[in-house]
């Protein structure tokens, strides 16, 4: 017999889908209750307002993104492996994209989330720094420690604001296409640091990787 899904879990799943599709600011708790065919009072029993739902969804997002970003990186990965890894990071972000699409507004209404999001931002930067250090250690890129630190910060910013950029630019495409373009853009940041003779080959390999995933 299939396990009955708890009302609390149904509320979170439905809210996440609505927030992602319509934008969190456009969705009320009454609408969430209506989609679930439960009373607003029943929803309020589980969550005392929309901010409580947002915070519970952030708990889920934080756990998932930390698991991905905390994976140890001890050696330089191939282009394909780096692509897949960055894709997974973008995928986690896209699964909770309503946070990123209205980040300022949400953090203003849920200030307790600000330091937690800041820690995720730092973890993105630390993970990027580990990838770059591994690449530099094997001679795949040539850059100083200061350059790697600056590039890691750019990586973290790119991961954080890519979805907003796509939305503001009016770019069309399904989630997979948006993510693949984001991964390609991320890895092209490495290109200027690839040794001269290998730079064109690196760009060509990225182009082929993009084509195989479209």
C-alpha cells in the first residue's frame, strides 16, 4: 500500500511548484489551499503564513545544495565531469528558482534567511576555488592564487544571478537549455586561463559538449 503523503508535504510541494511557475510574490496561501482543495484554516494549522512556507522550503533547498557543494574535490575533473557537476549545481538552483528570481524581496521579508543564504554563497565560492586549484595543480590552467580567488567569486556570482539574467534578457528555452547555457557560460570563464596552445581546443570541446546536450 502506498504511503499517504502528509498534508504538510503536499503543501510544500504545491507551494514550490506555484512559486516557481507564477513567482512567489504572486501566490497567496489561499491560492495554495485552493489548489490542494483544503481550507485556508487547515493550511494555517501547518504553516502560520507564507513566510513560514518559504522558510520550510529553504530548509529543503539548503540541505540539497550543501550536499552537492560539499562533495570533496581532490583532483582535476575532465571537461565532461566538470560540466555534469556544474549542471547538477544549476539544477538544484533551478528546482528552487523562486528564491533566486526574487532574492531581495524574500530576504527582506524573511531576514533570518539572509545569513544562511550568505553561507551558501560562500560555499559556492569555496567549491569553485577547489575546482580551480585542482585544475591549476595539474597544469590545465595557468593563473595566480589571486586570480583564482577572483575567478571563484565570479563563479559564485554567476551561479547566483544566472536565472535573473536569463529572465531579464527575455531568453526563451526549456529548463535544460537554460541550465546548459549557464554551464557553458560558467566554463568559458576558464578559457582565458587555459595555456595558449590548448585554448582553442578547450573552446571547441565545450562547443561539442553543448551540442551533444541540446
